[in-house]
C-alpha cells in the first residue's frame, strides 16, 4: 500500500517536471481555460505513460515549496475526463495532508492511469480542437500530428518511486496517534480498522438530533495512505460504517432571510476489499429548495445592485456588508430556481468578493463546490 505523502515527497525529490510528472501551483477547472489546460496535461501524461501511473502534484511552487491548496472533494472528476477525452485514462484526485500546512490546506495528487490506447480530445475546448493528441516533451505537454505512437519509457523508474513510498506499521501508528492526540485532541475523535488493513480516523463536533448524531468541522483520513477523505468547516455530516464500508452523508445549510435548513447533498461510500484495495461510490441526493419567484426576483435584483457597487468601488452600507456575505449562496439559490443568468453573475462576482470580504469569498467557494458536484453528477 502506497503512502501518498511519501509518494509526493519522492516525486518532488526525484526530479523536476518530466514525462511522467507535472506540478502546479493551483488547479482551476471551473473556468474554460483552466479546464482545457488540465485536460491537455491529462491527455499528454496518459499518452506518454501507457504502462505506468503518471502524476500531477498541485499546491507546489516552482522552487518545490509546498504551499497547499483548498481541499477538493470532487469525486466526479472522472466524468469530466470521460466527457472531453477519447480513450480516457482512469484519473483519481486525492487530498494529501502535510503537517506544516494551514488548517484546511492540502496537497492535491492527481494519478493518471492510461488504458494503453492513444488518448485525444473528443471535442473543442478553449483554443484546442477536437481530435488533438498531446504528448509530454520533457516538462511540456505538446500537440503531435505526425508519427503518433505510444512508447513505454518510464515504467521502471515510476515503479521504483512507488516502491520507495510503501507504507509500514510505524507510519500507520504514528499517523493514528498524531490524528487523535495532537491534531484533533479538542474534538470527539475515533478510528476504525477495516479488513485488518485499512485504518480510518475521523473527528468532529457531535450534534445529536432525534437520536441521530451529526458532526460539524469534520476531518476524515485514510491513515494508511495519508489521504484526507473529507474535510469541511461548514457542513453537517452523518457517519455510518459496517465491517466492510465507511459511509458519509454530507448536508449543506441553505436558506433565505435567516431561515436556514440542512439539505442532504451527497452520499459517499468507501468499500474495502480483502485484496487490499478499496472503491469509492458517490451519489448526489441533493434536492434544491424551491422559493417564491417574486421573493427571488427581489433578492436577485438586490444582489445585482450590490455587485454593481463593488464594480464601481462605491462605499457599502452596514446592510450591504451583511448582504455581501450571503450573495454567493443567494445567487446559487436563484440559479437552482431557474434564474439561469445568476450563474454568470456569481462567477462575475468572484474577484470582487475575494478582494472585499474573506467570509463572502469562502461562501463563494462553497457555492461553486456544490454547483460543481451537481454539474458533474448530471454529466
């Protein structure tokens, strides 16, 4: 079993970016350019590594300083790959905790496994044309038109890197003790062993409602692989487990005019197998709340007026500042109630929210996360 934190360290220590490994400061697949470049790199790394894993490490500066990125919990990233790439590789995004990073920050690890066939863009995106084929030329993903042939050149070296990242009992025990006794000693925390191999630790603040226990400020890690399975400072989570599976139901708080309720968003099941592998199954269960259209029109127009103030750098009243904190969530609710233009308005507000209000920008990222899950689940 591979310890993913060791794997990231070995990739950073082994070499600069090359034909089986790329690194990025951040990943932005919410915008067309960022999504296109990500797909290009996936395509190139897949074609250049037909018989071994290839990797993208996210949250690293050019000088290899680990700065981290926000936790990215999108289990539907394979849907994006399948939609845009022909002969798509298997792609897994994992969140790897590092001890010196701020709370909520992780290193993103994208693992690409080719199916052995030439991968290409299925359709146009940004400035790349459908049918384009990319390969790695050193540290650069380049298009290729002539003499397209996939060759195995990296299997041996990648195998050595993965072998040196194997987990052991000491690392697992250290991870459990650190999680329970140091990082989350102020919270209720637990661990569970599955199939005598997998150790899952979780922590959170319990809240009992009608004999059911929900957790907030939840952190869940698969200690053997040093992978953070879930993290949220905002949502409520219901946790269940059996002898073979660990199950999470995530709830999000939504509402208008200080009248909020929790709505089930997604159910995720980690199924552990006897052969030392596990699978992840996620199901979107979200049913967005529906509101009176007149009330939403009033909120939508108020949001637009507030956004215009931000653009013109006009002073904000105390009421404006309070409304600003709710602007991303209310734009999202408008969009989910068929105000289609509200999504463009939400995206337009990103830079202004980032500049003016930290809490509002956190709300923006939460709204984007929810909408991303809905979009990928719908295909």
